[in-house]
């Protein structure tokens, strides 16, 4: 809220934010999923699937309740972002105990890249929330492998995919390794895999079937990939100062036609033709894209580019510096979690997913948003300075657990003394 009223102009919306804001109002008025830009500014009724529907439905609920203004949608988004903090705290408590949970929630509350999208009225707010739910469901499924928990995990992945389509990658990145590593403990591992997949498919099926009835070409979650690619597969982004970023000039050159469908077709032809002619440049450009995503390649230029999009420079710069700190701390935190026999592949999955999409398209701050909860959780594990000695097969300490006896602080020396005393007092075993 401080960002909305202190830094960001409450009436200022740009780009995709207009699509979401207007789309939510149209949905609340019973207009369905029409293309908001075409309906509001060109007075044409054409189907719209530029973006998945979860965030539009969420804003539509606010509009239905009477909060139809930009400011109303910003505040409504901040409510969802606040809920994300609680979920991140719960995941942190699961992987490292109460202290990690509290630290993770605190970091989530102050990390700019987690709360800036609330003011932008962009779907990243929903994507961050949904990804946090996926992480919570993944660890629940790890603790209790079975069809019920697998179905819950599948539902959260479906919700994530309905917020940002690339998050469908979380299905193979999380479900497959989870079922594989827990196959000996799971009652029916194949059933788990099938249930998770079917529930994910069932969650996205209504939107996908609706799109199949509206468009001539097959549309599963979104039909904007080709235009996104056209903005980043061109001379301006394959070399020079903007390498790894996007260019609106490229997109304008690729657009030909009067309807969104005709523009998509021309964009597809443009980027595919350019890609086939510049195969040798793809690896270096992909590295530049991922580097921009994580603040490792031309970071201050990237901050300037983000600021020019309407995102104020100071919060972006603070977020950049915090990203560097969190990535270093997160690497150590992940190592500590592994030392405590806590699985970390669910935390790595969103990081891999957003990096893969950036390598395919371009590096931009908002594309990284779904991975921020994982980054925060790994950094929180580093902040937990206690070094517990656990049985390799055991999970993390129960929330609120205290040592048996000895050192009340839970130090290694006190716990070791307790174990020695307990062993000495125990009766001999044949």
C-alpha cells in the first residue's frame, strides 16, 4: 500500500495491465472473455486469450463487488500479495522450522519484486501466490505421498498455469521427481502420477475447451507466444546494447494485418524466419537473456530499462541488490537444507521454469516473479544459523520442538549430552 500511494501513480497503467484491468471489468459486467483492448478502444468484439484467465477472474470478482477503478484493483491485488506472505511462511516452517518460516515471511514482505506487481496490476501477483501454493502442496505430498495429496498438488499447478502459462512446466519439474524419489514410500506411485496429471488437466480444461470453441487455431492457455517471440528475435536483441532484451520496433515491423489473429500469424512467420537464419547466435543470446533475468548481465542497464517501463528506479535498484544477496545466501541455504536431508527440488523447479522461458523469449524483471518465493525460502534457510543434527531419514524439526534435556538453547553440545545420558540409562538390549 505504501508503494501504491507513495511511489506509484494509482491511476497509471501500461501495457498488459490495461488488458487485465479492463478485462476484469468486462467479465464482471457479463461480457465474458472478450479481447479487452479491442472492445474498449477499437469497439470490436473479438475473443481474447492473450493471457490465461486466473488474474482476470480475480479482478472480476473485485469489480463485481464494486471495486472497478484502477486503485480498487491495486488494493485488491495487495490483498492477494499479503496472503502470499503467509503461505511462504508456512512453506518455510515446513522446510526448516519456525525460525525459517518467520524469516521467509519477513523477507517476502520486504522484497520489492514480490510486492511491486500488486501496484502494476499484473498477473505476476497471482503467479507468485499460486507458485507459493504449489510449493506448500509439493512438500505436503512429499510428507504424505498418496493420491489425495497428489491431487492437491495437481490442482495448485493447474492454478499456477492459469495465472502464467509457462508455469505448466512445474508439472514435470515437480511431480515426476517427487513420484520417483518417493516411490518406495508411496502406496501407489503410478496412481499418484496419474491423479496429479488428471487434476492438473481438469483444472485447465474449462479454459482450454472454451478457447477451442472460439479460435480457429488450437489455443490451450494463451495465444501470445508468437508476438512475444517476435519482439525478441530480431537484430536489435541479438546484438548490441539490447542483446537479451526485447524491442517494440521489432514487434511493430512483424505486425501486418488488422485483426489479432492476422498479427499473430505474421509475427510467427517473422520470428521463425529470423531464428532459422541466426542459429549460431542463439546460445549467447539465451545466456544474455537469463543473465538479465537474474541481474547478472548488464544489471544497471536492465534497471534503467525497467524504470523506463514506468517502474520507478529506486525500488527496482533495491530489488536488484537484494536479488544478489538472496542468490548468494540461497545457494548456501540450499546446501544447508540438503545437509539436513530436506529435499530442495521443489524450490529449484520455479527457478528452472522461469529461466527456461527467459532463454526462449527475453529477460525481464516480471518474468522472474513466480520464482521469487523459492528464492526467498532458500535465503531464509541460510538465515537460520542453527545447525541441527538430524537423523538422515527424518524430516525437519517439528514446529516448536525443544531439546530433550541438557542445553536449553538447543546447541549441539546439549543435544549430544542428552543422547549420551539417554544411552547410558537405557537397559541393555540382547
